[in-house]
């Protein structure tokens, strides 16, 4: 005669109430991890490896941050100031400071109509709304502040005013040096001076 089948013993998670095999599909798996490591380490060996790696990383970080003092106080102060200057983004990328420059570009649309875009005036402390009003009045055209393709604000002026705009910018805002003004011609950045 065949043996009578025995019922399967199921281990339920004390945190989420699901069977331990299904905890990873629950809504709070992160909360379940400590319980699983303690009570069912054979079900999720990856969690145990991750936990060991995290602890090893913590120890190595502590070792890297602790240093032997060599008695020179000024060298420690200079390294902290350098760290403050460099801004780190997620993923370890370093954010560069933007160069203070004004870029003027002429865009042709509908064969004969032109739009002159002025980018970078705000880096010199110039209010773009005031600048667009002054440009519109000086050149008797429409001028507006719009967001460019890089999500930064720029001034769009109707018409080809690139011939007089450098003088106007340097006279109206003396903060902007002529050496910091560039044109984009045929995809290349050319200094205006």
C-alpha cells in the first residue's frame, strides 16, 4: 500500500504574513529582510550576501575616513575647502560650474525670417525680463523670455540683430565684458571680439 502523503509545513513571515517564499512579492519586502535573514537564510541567499557586502562597505568607509594625523593642521583645512567647491551629483558625477558667457545664435525659419537667441545673460546678474524689454525697444522688434531646449531661460528676439547686439549688451550692462560674448556660426562657437 502507498504511503499516506504528509502535509507540507509552511513557514509564514512574521512581518507581512505571507509565506516566506513569497515575501519578495509583498509590498514591504525591505521590512521583511531582517526577519528572513534570521529565520530563513536558505530561502534568500542573495539577501545574506548583500547584507555581508553592506557591512564590509561600512567597515571600509570607516577605515577610509579615519586617517593618521601627521601634525600639519593647514593641509586638512585645504582638503575640506576643495570638497566644498566641487558639487557631487548622484552616481559620483561632478557638477562643473557654468562658464560666464553670453551666446548669441541666429536661427532661420521660413526661409527669410530670423530669430536671434541670447543665452547666458542671467549668469551676469541681468534680469531677463528687463533685458528682453530693452532689446525689444532698442531694435523695434518683439522680444520674449522663453525656455530653451536645455530647460534654461533665453531671450528670443525677432529679426537678425546680431550685427548691433554686442555693442548694445556691453553698453547697457557694463558687467558683461565683450570677451565673454560668443556667436554660434555654422555650429561653431566664435568669439564676438
